[in-house]
C-alpha cells in the first residue's frame, strides 16, 4: 500500500548492477558446490544403488543449471509497475464569483500596439 504522506518510495527501483552480479555469483558458486558434493558422494558412498545415479545426475546437470540461473538477471522477474502519486493534494478549484455555474467565467485579453498607448509618439514614417 502506498504511503501518500511521505516521499516516493525507492523500493520499486531495480537492484544496482553491482549487487545483482554479486547475487548471481553467489548462486553460481552455491550450485557448483552442490555439484562437487554430488560428485564426491557418487564416488565415496558404498554400496552403489539408485542414489548413486541421483548423485551422478546432479554432477552432470548442475553445471548447466548453475550457468543458466547465473545468467538470468533481474529483468526476468516480473516487476509491478507503480504509478507515481501526487506528493501534495490538489487545491480546490477557485470559486467563480461572476457568471453562473452553467457558464464558466471567460477572461479576454486584448493587446494594443505600443503606438496606440496614451503618451506615446507615433513612429516617424518619413525617413
């Protein structure tokens, strides 16, 4: 839920690229550590059985999984778009002192040429 009384929240911003690379490296190293453990358990655990095949599958397929998950960045995660909200509430509309509610007040601006103003001299056209 948005907080309309405070500043815009920064939680909707994506992660910094440096932090994202660090998180992907940690995911890759953890997955490869599990792969090494699978390889060691495949060789060490006796007697061989169905779990040996499970460890072998982990040792074979975990490198692929590690690379794919390390290359998936923040862009693949769905982001919820947030519409910015007004920091201050809008002021009430100015009250109309003239005119009826059916006919809004109209402001007209008329421009005058500087030579038409009182006290001005007409331009010299006989030069």
